[in-house]
């Protein structure tokens, strides 16, 4: 079972690499504005999780520089996700709000929808 999971993980990463989207190019000022917003975000994830790959593809496509935190191999990140986020599930978006509060957003579709709305990304 572990071997099958490992193989599927490699397959997902290979397909993702071969079909990855081209990053969007913005004017420097627009990119700086987006970078300032995404500085307050981080994503807890596993490298070969298909839901995390889906979110990472959106980051790449929209040239979003969001810190990725490995919740599988990094014990500190794993513990933080479980204790503060509330459950051990990835992907999870950690959001530092304007008032300094921390919010934890689970579900890949919710994360992508949040990024599109908050960062005013153009629709597909
Ligand atoms: N519906 C969720 C599914 C997320 C999910 O199932 N993630 C798996 C990894 S692929 C997970 O976190 N499993 C917990 C574990 O492995 O302990 C989404 O779209 O984000």
C-alpha cells in the first residue's frame, strides 16, 4: 500500500511538472502590490498531495509568492497545523489579517476561491 501511494505520488509530481502552467507576467508595480498581500499568507501542504498540487498550480499560474510549509516532514509545521489550524489536513491556508488575527482555511477549492477574490485575480 505504501509503495502504491509512493508511486502515485511520483506520478502526480511528474505529470504536474510536465504540464505546469506558464507563470503570469505583471508590471513590476502590480507584482509588488500582490507580493505585499501574499506576504501575509502561507500554505501548509504535502509535496505529492493532489489537492496541494492543484493549489500550487494556481500559485504558479498567477505568479503568487506564497510560502509553502511542509506539514509532512517538518515536525514544527505539522504540530502548528494540528494545534492552531485544528486538524491535520492539507492544503491549509494560514491568513494573517490586517488586524493581526490568524485564520486557517482548509479545502483546496476554498483556498483557490479565496485567493481569486482577495487578490483580485482575473477569472479563467
Ligand atoms: N477535500 C480536501 C481533501 C484534502 C485531503 O484529503 N488531503 C489529504 C492529503 S492528499 C490529507 O490531508 N490527509 C491527511 C493525512 O494524510 O493525514 C481538499 O480539497 O483540500
